[in-house]
């Protein structure tokens, strides 16, 4: 039986669905990581047995290692594959994707009872969060100019600023908690949980913004052009197709 021929609209819909699925995949995989690790620790030990997410790489003879590594590598692969709206966004996403994969593949050596810490692991984690903060602060605002009202643009601008601050502050807070004698042993784990969810929140908010503006569909139809304030609708007489 012959397949029904696909129209250009079908192809465009497929592409847009693919990008939405990639963003949703980042949200789900990243969002579940700390929850699954905590649930495992509660089931296996009756409480939180490790003081960081990364420590589950080697804890309990590496029982959660495959899940931890797979989750970060999936997120990294999606970031590398994702095409941004600008060259800067593209580069930052690819560096962030490689960095988060290297976070997974470079053991922290911080699980009980070793309790050391790899400087390389920390450097890759800081690189990841710094790149993502740069994506949010320098690239996310390009498309909010397509939102229909100034109030909505302001709301998203404030949201993205808050997410960027959260991404930058997270590794600083994690390091402070790790080296503070006054911080509870679980502090680093919950700071990292916060960091992972801030990262996931960005992709959820960006998907919502794209739903409101149809930015991706307009870009696919050459209906956008660069202006000093960001992307704007191309005048109808200048549109292609």
C-alpha cells in the first residue's frame, strides 16, 4: 500500500512537533532526575543517603549510575541537537550539551564513604549552568517581542531574568553548601535539585511562549526578521512564499 504523499504543511508540522518533543523531553528527563534518586534512596535506606545528586554515580556500588549517566547524556544530546534562533544560542546550547554529558561521564568521587570531589566534574557543571544562564539572558528575549501585549512581554522578560539568576546562583550556592560547616549534609542535594528544576523550567516556559507567539512556525515560513529589539513579523510584502 502506497503512503499518502506528504505536503509541505505536513513536513512543517512534523518539524515543529519534533522541536516541541525535544523541549518536553528535556523537561521530563531533567525534572525526574532528583525525584527518582530521592525515591530510590528512601526505598533503599529510609532517607537521603547521599549529600548530592552526583554522588549517586558511585553510591551503593553504582546501582543508580546508569540512570544518572543516561539522564544527563540524554539532556546533553537534546541540547546539542536543538537548533537555536541565533548563532550565539546555537553555540551556547552545544557547549552546554557537551558539558552536561561530561558532568555525567566524569565521576565526582563524592559518594559516601569516599567523600572527595573532582575539580573537573565541578568545572563541567559550572560551564553547563553558565552557558544555560547566557542562553536565557542573551538569547531568550529575541522572541518575546512577538508576544501580543507589552504586559506579556514584561512578564516573560522578568521570568527569564529570574531563571538566569537562578541558573547562575545555583553552582555558587552548591559550592557554598558543600564547604560550609554549618550547612546540613543534605543541602547540596536540594540546591542541585533546585538548579535542575530551574533549568527544566526554562524549557517549559519557552515552550509556552512559542505556543503563544507561533515563533517557530513563523520562522519556518520566513515571516520573521531581526530588529534592534528582537525578532518581529516581516511585512507581508516582504514575505517569501
